C-alpha cells in the first residue's frame, strides 16, 4: 500500500490539505486518503480529490481529539502511506508529534512549502526557524514522511463532479488518560485582521491602555484595523488575543502596516512579512523594526502620531 | 510530595542572529545563549507548584557539553537540582533524538510525577519534544496549557488548554506531561543570592556512555537560509517637515480609502 494521507480538525483546513495532497499524489502516481470526523464529510472529501476516506468514530463527550492517536497509528501501520499531512492547529500539532513518535518517523513542523524530488522520492520541506529569521529545509528519511501544515498555507481543493472513492470506518477509539471536563468556546472579536487592507499595530512603546485611542484615531483616518504585538494581548491584555500579530499569532498581508511603538522582534516581523508597505514609528533608532520597514520615523510616538493624523487628514482632504 | 521535572533547552539568543545578505546565511557564531524563553515559564510553573504543594523540582536539559553555563542559569530560577544530559554530539539534534535521549535519561534515574515543557523552543520551535516524550514514556499528555492546578487528594492535575476554538478544561492522573504557554505565569528574575546559591545546588551529569546511542534522527536538515526581506528603509525626521514628507511618500505607495 502507499498513498498521501491527510487529517485536519476543520473541513476547510482538510480541503486545503486535500488540495496540496491531490497535486502531490498525481505527481507521485499514488492515491489520496483522508481521515474524516464522522461520515457526513465523506462525499465532500471525495469530490475534493480523496480516493479513500477513513471515518473516525464519534468520540465520547469527555474525550479530547488527541484520544484518536492509537487508532490513527494502527491505520497508518496497516495502510503504510508514503506521506501524511496533518493540519497544524494546537490539537493537530499534538496529534502529529505523538503519531510520529509512535511510528518512529520524522515530522516537519509547520511546513510552509515543499518540493518533490523525483530522484529519491523525498519531499524537500521548508519551515521557519529562529522566530522567522531562517528557513530550514528538511527531508524525512523514514516512512511515512510527515508534516504539519498551518491553515491557509494552500488553497482549498475545489469540488469536482463524478469522482468516486472508498469509505471505510476505523475502529472504536480506546479511552484516553486525559478527560475533558468543560469546553468554553472562544468569544470571537468582530475584527478579522487577516482581511484588513491597512493595519495600525500597537507595541510596547505605548505606555497605557488608554493610549491605544491614539492608534485608533490614526486607524480611523487610514481606514485601518488596530492590531498589536503579543505582549499587548497576552501579558497586558489591552487588546483581544485574536488581533496579535506574529509567528504564533495572526499572519497578515495588508497593503499598509503602521507600527506604533513596535520594536520589531523577529517573531512579530514574521507575522507582518507579507505586508506590502511597512511604516514604523519608534523612539529607539536601533529598534529592529526599522530594518524591516520601508518608511520610518525615529521619534516619540506621543509627539509624532497626532501630527501624523493631522497630516493624513489634510492630505486626504486635498 | 510532588516530584516535578521542568525541561529546558539552551538556545541561541535570536536577538544576536545576524544575516549575511550576500550569501543569505545566518551568522550565528557570535550569538550568545540563553534558556529558551518558554522554558523559563516551564521552570517557573514547576517552582510555583512546589511553593504551593511542597515536593521537589528538577530542571532537565539535553545539550552539547559546551553548554554547562545553562545549569547555573536554570538553578538560579528555583529548582532544587538539575540533570545535565550532555555529549559533544548533542548540538543539532532532530526532535526524535532529543526525545529518545531525554526519555532514556529520565528513565535511568529521575523520579517524577509531572513533567513540564514549554510550548516550543526558541530556536527550531518544532513543538514536538513535549508530546513525543509523553508518548515515549507512555504517560498522559496535555498541551498548550495556560492554567494548571494540582489536587493533592486525588493526585490529579486540571489544566486549561488554549486552543483555536476556545478553552478546553481537562484533567489527568499523575504521572503526566504538560506543555505550557507563556501567558501561564511571569518568570521571576533571579536575585543575586539565588544566582550565587545556584552554584551550590546539585547537578547530575549524564553522558552518552551511560545512555546508549542517540537513535535515528528521522529528519535530516538539508540547509538553513536567512529569510530576507527587501525593504526601502527610508527614514524621515520627527519634525513637522519630516512627518509631512513621510505622509507624502506613503500616499504615493499606498491607495488609502
């Protein structure tokens, strides 16, 4: 047996992995398999390129998703796929690491892209290291070759008519040592910074929570959303966590990014790397953000931002 | 008695990494080393649990033999003792190798109820070692934890996991392993007394001879290149004229709605 197998928590993410997997399966001349949570998604996944669907049984209320690791491992041992892609969400990354450990194979964490080498039949997989300062290329020399892939890395596979595939059910998941006591759904903020055309980002240079109004005023003039660096959301909790930018937060690609008191740690810069124009205001002339910026002003943001707002207003009115 | 292991990694300080734009190489040779940021949270969490429930804290690392300075740093942050699993060849280990060495070292001589790891290391950030170590040791694993409590009466831990879709509150009997997020605590800054005291604390030196071979890397690094970004890097003065010029330059580049 052989094949490319994929697994992700959400349908959207699964379809993205099916898109990447279908292309690779065709190049390798092999089949595409997918793990589904419940049988209802089978038809969709087959239409999206899957040749085989492995349906995981419905888990008990108090079982975490990671409980399915032993069943996944047994299925992989029996089916012997060449490649496994798993969605790099918190649960997916945990499942992948445990699965790779069980299977005694290598795992490329948060793979951002890959090239298939026809010669040795191995994937050259890329991932970020040192907070985004470096790009590491790895090959997995053991079977199966494994990678986790973040959401929105690949385009979702489109549904096609007339495809057929096999559906099989996996056995019952054994009870795990971890019990879920409660689930508290995330309160989603109204703002989706990943879709914003312009972003004003608040960093540690802002001294008080109230001063974020200054960034908001600038954002209003620019038609921008307000985002922040990790400490502003996690340590200080001045802004919700779904607006912090960085390697472990949201990655954005606006037309314009304005950093207000953002120092520019590499982990943050990695999240804004794809912005078209980066503009930074910081009092420290040695702040690394200036190395990552197109335009910069070295100065006190409390002096600069109000003037900037006036200048933008005047220029946009003209 | 709660016996806790806090795992940590001695990593290159990423603030010291320089990029050679010509060769697209990372210049690492002049970089300093530090305890990986999230592992400081792991040590702190272990020490906080000890302050509340008693017991012991052992800080464990797998490192090249040149990393001995990590012991004093780790021990100054509160653990009772450290375990330094080292060999000159332990410089660029693949996650699977770190896991097998760590598991062998722990099995050989560290008693534990709870293992705490950071969510990922500051250098390679594969986020694999915690969950893979739990799998190898055959103990329950709870990842991405931002709140952790221990109940002495039934010897269980309860943890809040911060996941994409919300918080998952879970519980497991000890022994178990958790990986924690940086917002779980604020690591204390060691006092001078703690720094001086660290040198007197016991550190167990474990070498490869006593553990056997490091195992198959599974994952091979073909190369590491600098991630370069082309930016204009134009600076404007902070006075009225400079700000006006900056606005002009920005509006030329970007259409603002």
